[in-house]
């Protein structure tokens, strides 16, 4: 690995200024769990690193009305320890819990996961289901990009080179007294320290008497070049009663949006089967968190 200059600005303004003056050869660094691995493998060769770790405003979660503002520099361990996130966004806690190892979770950030844009990135499906909005800051000002528009291809985002992801703005699913819960599940070859063969998140909202699913968001990873919302599953769930038969019908609707391929890690047929299993189980877990107990065979 070649020598690199290291900068540690104390404010966002300073970080943006540095990026402007250092240009293309400088990249932002958060936890470094992707950047340093890629640099060591010579996939990238930055001349300078601009660490975002000294910028306090990028860390932590706070409520602003009915929106949870999650700092991009919040580590996965901080997400796991945050009572606001545990209460309102268990689908995100589920994802943070199964990422990497304790050492890695202590430094890796949610913003780094989003900006890495790996098809297997574990926080991405939860953030898609939660309809998070990315706050991107640059010398020109602030730009808001919905998660749905953030991923352009494997490891490609809609962010411009000089932009810093500062926050993820997440509308509280239960705002206005709605009953809502989500769940995330990941299938990998090892229980820890392994990327997903496939992952899936589901967030469900029940109507006032709990007799039907009013709104559903489902997203899966490693089913295409980017993590994807699965509108066919969302449609099958919406308006239906919260039952095992409804989940089963939703699993039968799957396929249209995905472009699941064979890879050296897993055969396409197996991913397709597991996509259905994960939807069944994540749907059942989300409903269980809403007080609806289901017998699910898958
Ligand atoms: C051993 C190991 C296990 C792993 N396990 C998992 C796993 O289970 N699941 C998973 O999804 N990933 C996993 N990863 C990948 C990685 O840890 C995650 O993607 C992590 O969230 C990256 O965050 P980071 O803070 O380390 O990002 P960095 O490595 O610091 O940055 C990643 C990219 O994002 C950019 N960036 C970071 N923050 C910002 C910002 N605020 N604004 C603009 N650009 C920014 C950087 O320039 C870089 O391009 C693993 C990695 C390792 C090494």
C-alpha cells in the first residue's frame, strides 16, 4: 500500500474545503473497513484520506418531529446501543446486529455502508423499506436524495465526488399512531464475518383495527446489481389480512423485479428459493412484533 496523506478535519465545512482543494485524489474515510481493505488490495490508490471521524455532527441519532435523523458517521455498535433506534426502527437494529464482528461494528459506519453501495450491504434494504432520505452536503449546499434513487449500480451511488453523506432522514414508521414494525434477515455461509448470500427487509403497517396490512415495503439484496425494492411483493401484501396465507401469496409473486444470477458464492436457483423463505420469515417476524403470531413453515 503506497503512502497517503491523512487529514482529520474537525468540522464538515473543513472537510468539504479540504476535498475541494485536494481534488479527485482525496477520498473520505469513515470507519475505513471498506476503504483500507480496498487500498490494501490495490483496488483504489488514493493520494489522501479525509477522515470524517472527528466531526461530531455526523454521529448519533436524534428526533426532529416525526423524523429520526441518523448521522452517517454513526457506527453499527452505536446503532445497536441506541434506544430510539431499537424502539422505532428494529429492522435497522436487526441488520447492524449481523454485520461483521464486534471489532468491525465498533468502527464501521452506516454512512460508509450506504456509500460503499455493495449489492449485499446489510443496512441498505432496511433503509429502503424505511424510505430514508440521504442528506448530501457539498461546497454548493445540501442535496436530498431518496434511498430509492441512491443506488445506480454495484458500488455506484448518486452522490457526486465532493459530497459528504451527513445524515439519513428516516420518517418514523409509527408516526400518527400507525401500527408498524419491520424485520431484516440475512443468509450467509457463516454466522459472523460474512457477506450476505442474500438479505431481505420487510416493513409492514396495519390498519386501525389490525385486520389488514395497509402498507408494505419489501427490499432485498444480492438479487440484482443494487439492493432492490420488490413492488410485486408489496402489492400482494397491501390490503390483505396479516396471515400466513398472505405471506405465502406474496412469496409466489416474487421474481419480476429481480435479476438473480449464479455467482461463485451461490447458485441462482438457491438464492431464488431463499428469497421466498426470507420473505416468509421476515414478514412473520414483523407481524409478530405487531402482536400477530403466525405459524410459518418455510
Ligand atoms: C471483516 C469485514 C466484515 C464485513 N462484514 C460486513 C457485513 O456483514 N455486512 C456489510 O454490509 N458489510 C460488511 N463489511 C463491509 C464494511 O464493513 C461496511 O460496508 C461498512 O459499513 C463500511 O463503513 P465504514 O465506515 O468502514 O466505511 P469506509 O470504509 O470508511 O468508507 C466506505 C466508502 O464510503 C465513503 N464514505 C464513508 N462515509 C462517507 C460519508 N459520510 N460521506 C461520503 N462518503 C463516505 C468512503 O469514501 C468509501 O468510498 C465488512 C467488512 C469487513 C472488512
